[in-house]
C-alpha cells in the first residue's frame, strides 16, 4: 500500500520585513518587541530615570526584567526547533510507553505527549507524521564501519550461491584489471554452495594466472588466496602456522585457505589504500548507516591511522552520526588509549572512545571458533585462540584502573568460558574501590556458542552479551553440522541470557551481515530465515519479544556504552535521536517487518536523512 508523504511546515525560511506582523514566527515577533522596547527604554525612560537620580542598579534591573519578560514570551511562543506530530511513538519508557508527538529544542527532547497537547507548541519546523512509527534512534552496537564502506568499493561477493557463481564474479573483475594487479574482495559464504566446501587456490589459478588474488570470507576470519598471492607471501609447505591462525593444506601443500591470523601473511603484501580511499570508505559506510536508520554506530575495532582519520572527518564536519569507537588490543593502540585515557562526548556528544576491542577466537563457519570439544563435522579440530590468556591479563587490570571498557570477540563455548574466567580474575585482582569505574560494563561480542552452565555467569559478573540476531538465521543452516544437536541449546541463546538477568546489546556485525536494522529486528523476534524457514535445532523458544528486541537496539545498546542517561529512549531531557519507520514493527505480521523502510533519520533534532 502506498504511504502518504510526510507533511512539512517550516517557518525558518520566512523573511521578517518592516510590515511583517503575521507571517513571521511568534518567537521572532517577541524578539522584535523586546529589541524595540530596549531601544525605547534606552532613549526615554532610562534617560528620565537618570534625570530623576534613580539608582542606576534599579534602572538596569527594570530594563533587564522587561526584556526578560519578552524573551520569556519568545521561548513560550516558539519553544521548539522541531515538532513531530500525529505519529505512532514508542518511547521505550515505563511511565509513558506511547505518545503521538515529540518536540525538540537545541538537540534535546522538551516534550513528549499527545498531538492535541502539542498544538500549544510553536515550532520552527513541524512535521505531520501521518501515523508513521517513531522509535528512539537505532544503535548498531557492533559493526565495522570501514568494512561497510569497502564493501561498496571493492569486489562484493555477497550472495554468490555456488562456486561457479563465485568464480564468474571474480573473472569479471579480472577481465577489467591489468595483469599483475591485486584482486581483492569480500563476502562469500560457502555453506550455501553445493557441495558446501571452501574454494581452493587451483580454482582461482585457472581464471587468474597473472594476478594475485585474495578474497575474504564474509565473516572476515578466513580468506582464499591463489598461487600468485601465496608466492608473494612466501607461503609453502614448510611455512608454519602462526599463533592464532592456520594455513589449510591438502597432501601437505597449502590449498589457499588461510584462517584468522594466517591471513596476515598475505594481507601485509597488498598495497594499502590511500588516505583518500580510506576516508571514502568511512564516509560511504556512514552514509549507508544513516539511510538505513541507524543514529549511532559502535565501531568494533580500529587502528591509529583510522582513529586519526575519524577525528579529522569530525573536525571537518563530515560526520553527523553518533560514533562510539573501540581500539584494537593488545598492542600499541591499546597502550595509547590506556596512557591517554578515554574521549567522551566529543564533537557535541557525537564521538566517544573508551573501549579496547580484543579478538579471542575465530568464526564458526570457518571452524575457527574455539570449542570445548571438537567440531562434529571436523573432529580433527576444535578451533583456535588468537591470543594467549596469560598475555592479556595485565592489560585487563590496567583497563580497570584507568576506566577503560573492554569488549572481547568470543564465539565458541571454550572462548566464552575462558574470557569469563579472565574477566573474573581481573575483577578480583582489581577490587571495585581500586577501579576508576566501579561497574565497568565489560562486554563479550557475539557470545554465539555458550555452554549452558556459563550463561548465568554473565549477569553475575556484570558482563554484557553484545549479540547480532542475523547471525542466528544465517548460521543455523550449518550450525547443526558444525556443533551437533546438544551444543545448540546454548547457541544464540537470547532468551536464556535475558532470563538469567542480562541485557543484550543488539548489533549487526556488518559487513559480515548486511547491516539492516529491520533484518536484525526480524531475526530477533522470528528466529527464522528471511523466507520464513526454520529447522531442527533452531530453538525457536530463544526468540525475544518485540519489546525486548526494540530495547536491544535502543536503551540496552545505550547502557552498553554508558549512555542510557543521554539516549536510548524518548523522554524529556534526552538527546533527540529518532528513527521514523514506514510501518508499525511492534504489531505488523513478522514477514512485513522485512518490508518496513526507514522514512527519516533524526540525530540531535536535525533531519539527517529523509526518504
């Protein structure tokens, strides 16, 4: 059904002239009266007061009182910069869960109520929502913003449904590229191919004999390289596996597949993007996020060169989205953050950097997730750890003392158990009275496969699971083969986490997934594929209510970033961030959630995007 266009009324552009006493806003009229009075007082009454030897202090108090009276009338007459009215507003508050109108002044919410009540408010801009749904501005609590932009710029291999399709896309790019130049891309997932097997270097050699090729799996934890790329990296049958990575081999010869840190052996030889290309990736990624309705992103890891670029883009006024940035650790970047301390609410509440991001294991699809027992479909492996536990405890303890948050990528049940152990040891080693922040709100990113006995430990330790619902509806097609049925009881166990006393910060993990808020919301409440499919072991009882799904991407994500007092709900005094949707996602049938579009993205009362 076609939707009616939003109706705008904007007095900002009306010109005040000498004869203008109707078309100008009430505020401008009040201000003009105040200025006129000031001039009259200056020219007459105050002069008479001086002649009659009135106390000069009384004279100025009288003048300021009268001017203040008219300025007060101005504030009452035009007490909003923006008024959204006739909407279907979900506030995510207990006291006032629903509303119809919201008013904004100077980037803060000043009114939440009915459309009838809102008629008393005069605003510079009025938008008749005509029944559209408004929610607190969505937050993507886990994404990789440069990767999102790079996906738009490089060879995008999303949606390849077979090895032949994959190779055809790569060959098309090779045909447009000169000999000897690198071919890079990302997005392929072999689990949907028939047979569901990794590509091999020989597959790429046939179509790319003269170009080094390096193509990253969608999850970012595995890549396929052709023989030319392996030769440049000097990878051969005698090359040992680096710690935290694996060179896959057939008959003792590298087959081109590189897992986790083994990818670095090739990646370090690829020419780096220029500063302009990196900025282009950043801004492309942000532009896509804003159009989808995200008002804040929590960027899950960056290095110094990207941190500098992000700050420069803010200083140049190129970024409007709210941006919570994490710094990769352990390493020099994490040490810099520990030494320099956090940056909080810079650029008018738009940029915060207070978190160290650590990668502890790999991904389930590439069998790098660290499991307590071997993979059901590959009993020779139980995954891998990317860091040595003994090496990271000093960083954790220093983070507690300096008020730095830690978030750790942990997918497998072994990785989750070990990182909970390490968090607990750090908390014990640095008691609350020795910490800069008593309750540090440390996070575990993904928490995909967790032994059921470990789930209650999250809440007991105050650790926040940061989860991406779309992972479940992607992975559950192959997770039974990787894990067997028993371990699925603790897989993507959202409801179990909530019942144990946790909140869940909701994100997308784009570009690993598509990064669309409606897909994430749908996955959380339906726990079915986008086609409505489910299967044995999907544990549909782990789906969450729509109310909890909305909290995952609003107030709970705000809490995970220490921002719940500033954003995450629609209430007076908070930052005016809103996502306006074409349909009521809290009531429509589940399949229609995927058809819902973002109509408007409002950040700090400013309309950043409107469809």
